[in-house]
C-alpha cells in the first residue's frame, strides 16, 4: 500500500513536470512557426510579383519583336526609296540647266498662234512667226518632259522623308519598349535574389520547427502514457484505500459490540464507528 502510494505521488509529480515541459515546447514551436510563416508570406508576395513581372516582360518582348519586324520593313523601304531618289536626283541636274519658264513659254506659244490665226500679215512676217512658234514649241516640249521629272523629284523627296521619319519613330519606339523590357528583367533579377536569400533564411528555421514539432509530439505521447499510468495507480490506490477503510470499520465495529456485550460505556467515536459499520 505504501509503495503504491509512493509511486502514485512520484508519477503525478513527473506528470506535472512533463506538462510544464510540453507547454514550453509548444510555446517555442508556435514562435518558430510564426517566424516560418512570416518568411513564407514574404516569399509568396515576391513570387507573385515575379510572376506578374514575367508576364509583363513577355508581353513587352513580344511587342518588341513585332516592332522590330515593322522597323526592318521600314528601313528596307527607306533604302529602296533612297535608291530611287538617287536616280531621280541625277535627272534633277538636267532641270537645273533649263532657264526658261514653262508657263511663260506656253503664253508665248498661245499668243503667236492667236496672232497667226486672226491677223493679216506679210508672208515673210508669217514665216518668221511660224519659225519662232516652232522653236518655242520645241523648247516647251523639252521642258514639259523635264517637268515630269521635277514632279518625280518632289514626290520622291517627300516620300523618302516620310518613310525615314516613320523608320526613325519605329526605331525610337523599339528602343523605349526594349528599355522597359530590360527594366522588368532587372527587377525580376532582384526578386530572384531576394527569394533565394529568404529560402536560405528559411532552411534553419524549418529544421528547428520540425525538430520542436517532433519533440512536442513525442512529449505529448509520453504525457498521454503517463496520464494513463497515473489514472491506473489512482484507481488502484482508491480501491485499496476503500478496502482498508472498510476493514478498519469492521474491526472497530467488532470492538464496540464487545464493549456493549460487556456493558462498558461507549464513546462518541465508538458510536460513530458502530453507525458506519451498520
């Protein structure tokens, strides 16, 4: 009986100590878990931003490739039109040597034709005017053909300038978009490094959390086993205590009966013991 009581008390003391240890382990475990969750939240935010940046960069990169194709086409057109302009510039040199004004020549031709039609003049005078008319028409015909060249020069110059401007604008846009893509790429690089660093910080914390969790679960299992043992000892001790109490009551009752038989005076304790025995 004494041995059982001593073991019961030792196990209860051991259980109380184990419960304190378990509470301490749980506090440490939860604190480490909060640190781990905080790190993972930071990683999650950066990973989401990284994904968003990658999508934005890919869209811009695709647009840059499209713009480069358009720019290359424009540059090809500029080269072709530059060649045309070069050829036309050679023809323009012919125009520079022409001094007559085509409008004035046309007026002179119209005036002579009208004069020959309505005026009466000497034959020699008429012949002179017709000769003059022929010369003017020859000059005008030459100038008229060169006027076409002049128009080609003006159109070619305008077209070349316009295409060159478009090519320059396209190239500028390509550069701007490429710069945006590069900035996105650099931001991604920084996020990669931050995530990598956070992953390194996470490793020892995760290891510590796993270790504490394992110890907590082992201690909890030990606590449950010890609680079962304490319960078992408590029930056994209670049963033995009850048996001992009944035996003492029975013994006391017999003593009281013996006193009553002999006619001796009963004490209050005797009366209570006798009543308990009944």
